C-alpha cells in the first residue's frame, strides 16, 4: 500500500498521516519490515489537499505500486513535477527519508538529489 500526503494540506495535517503510518508500522513488526514488505508513505512538500499549491504535485504512484507487486521493486523514490514550477523535478522519498541536494548538478533536476 502506498500513502501520500501534501505537507501543506489545509484540512488534514500530514502529521496525522505520519502518526498513523508510524503506529501501523509499530503494530506490524516495525518500520523496516513494513517498508520492506507492505507499505511506503510519501510526503509532498508544498502540496495542498490531494494536489495543487506551490508544489510538484504530478507523480505516478500507480506504476510504483504495480512495479512493487508484479516485479518486487519497492519504490524508494517517485519523481514529481508540476505546473507550479515548470522544468523542475524532485524525488519524493519514501518516509522517513527526504530529498537532499547532492551539492552538485542541476538544481532543477531530480538526479541532483538523493534520499537521506
């Protein structure tokens, strides 16, 4: 199962989703086991409720879950783009990691970031 939540959601706090995810992981054998076997969560900086905002809110979680189920490749990252920042791409990192600039490369390219 893949979760996503906009960090700037004005109706529901992303912290509620993080809290739920952490409690679910604790009740299901721990974060490492859950991330390996069954679930990933992605927080989207700047995104409002389900989309929009000053955010990169276009990403493909359907292909990510299909690749995990059919090919056994759990998604560590999903690349996000969006009309709020034309030409920019960033990786959305599976919680609890976050995207960090590598210190070199095009700052508009997702390839210049890593999950830490």
